[in-house]
C-alpha cells in the first residue's frame, strides 16, 4: 500500500455538537483522533488543518438563502427556520453551527484539492461524510454536504469524471441529489433498504436524470445483512461500474453505522468487514483512479466501541500502514475512553471475524437469497444502461 497521505484535522470540528441527548456525539471524533495518535498513525501522515469553506465554495452545492438561514440560526438558535430543516429533532440549531459546519466542509474540500493537485495521493477527513444535507436544507444530522462540496470543487478544478462510493448504512441521498443531472459524477450507495430506514430513498430504480442516466447506482440491502452478504454485494457492483466509468478521483464515504452494535440501524456488519471494504476502496482507487483517493467518515453511533476503531483503520490504510486486526489497543487510550465516557473501551482492533469470508458474484446467483436479490436489482437497473451485463 502506498503512503503520501494527509489527515485533515482541526480540533475545532468537535464543536459540531447537537447537544447531550443527540446520538451524534462529537466524542467519537475526539476518540478517533486520539486512537490514531495512540497507534502511531499520525506519524505516517501529514496532519493538515484546512480553512473553513467560504460562501463561494458553499454555493457550489448549497443555495444562498439556505446558507443565510444557517448563519441566522447559528447566531440565534432560537430563531432557526424549520422550513430549512433547522431547529428540528434531527438537526437542532446551536450557536456557532455555521462556523463549525463550514470548517468540516473545508477539510473535505481541502482534501480534494490536495489529491487533485498531487500534494497527497490519499486524504482522509473522518469528521466529514455529512451526506444527507441538501442544497436547500439540513437533513439527517447534516448541515453542509462536505462530500458533495469536495466533488464540486474537483469539477471546478477540471476533473471530468469523479466517482463517489458510499457505504454508510443510510442512503447517500444528498450527494446523489446534488449530481442527479451531472454525468461527470458517478454516485454509488450501498445501504439498508429504504423500506426499513431513513431517508427512505435509494431504490435501485433511482439511476439518474435522463441526461445522466446510469450515473446513480443504489444497492438496497435487507435488514440483517451481515459480513458475507455486505462484502459480496460491494464486490458484485462497485468494481464493475468503476471499471466502466474510469474516474480520475475516487471519493468514498465510510459511515460506521453498518455495524451490528449501531443503535440506529439494522445491518449486522462487523468492524472486520468494514476494514475489508476500506482496503477494497483503497485498491480500487489505485486500479481505476491513479491512486487518487479522498476518504470521509459519516454516520456511526456506537461512539466508543466501533467508530474510533473503524476510522483508525481507515487512516492506517490511507497512510500505507494498515493496522493488523489483532493489534492490542494501547491502555492509555482505553483509560482516556473511561475518563471521557465512563465506558470500557475495546481491547483489540478486531471483532474476531478476520479474515472475512465471502463468495464472489461470479460463483453464482441464488434467487432465494435476499442479498442476491438486492444485488440483482441494482445490476438490472444500471448495468444495461452502462453497456454492462446485468
């Protein structure tokens, strides 16, 4: 695995805080950064703090009236305009919301710029991946859509083909919406079926506007999907569409909420399967995008046991120093976990399921298997449009 990686980090991103009762606890970011340091991974990357995204950058995706509404709610949370999705249960307004949201967006935009310009081959912003934010509204714990902004910046810099692969348990609806009519961007989302989970989008039939048909790919997996099915589904769809699209840059979103311990969703994926897909994304970036890889975080609400380990693995893979699954976690980090949360931290960088066993799509299709049905639906919807066999 290659090196030359940047880790985008500014301690101030932990100010993205919807309050003590909200599941998106910013301690997950602080503990991830601390674990990266405890494992020595920050010595293998260049740690960079980018500037917040300015208004002109935010307008690459978001409407000006929405940005103004976020600023107003940031200055006076009690006056948040719910018509913009602000001040809701999912997206409560808080003081400084605009500033910290723009800072997170700036890290992803900075990552994209570094990769495009060749300052880094890989760049990670695990504070990012806020993929539900829409051009004119907050949604699903997301205020500004840093993933879409990073892609829009790449297009502005001259990229002609950017692929986005989203393996969060929730559909990457905001990114899909931002580029629904743009054939320069391929969006691929592997998620729990919309029948059983927010945002109730991401059906396989969602394949892009008429002018960009086949540019959106959705693999909607049944609740309860575990390691073998999840990894099989990824490999049954993602490599082929990337091989056809030939992106110049690969942007990936690695929400950790597919995990079996996550309280907000219903997949049954282990940390080890998440690591396997992270490795696959790294390898696909090298195979199809000249190694240019922007990797983002996303959801994940098992904030002690899962999120820090998953994203520390992501940083290690991007840095060219992948953490072995059986690695014992330093005691100092576990003590920090207890001091911050009064919870006991995990002992190792594995759930005990490594290596992950899965069967390739070429090994055969089982029409009675619900995961295979989901894969088949995605392939039938998109592959013929792209000139591929379903």
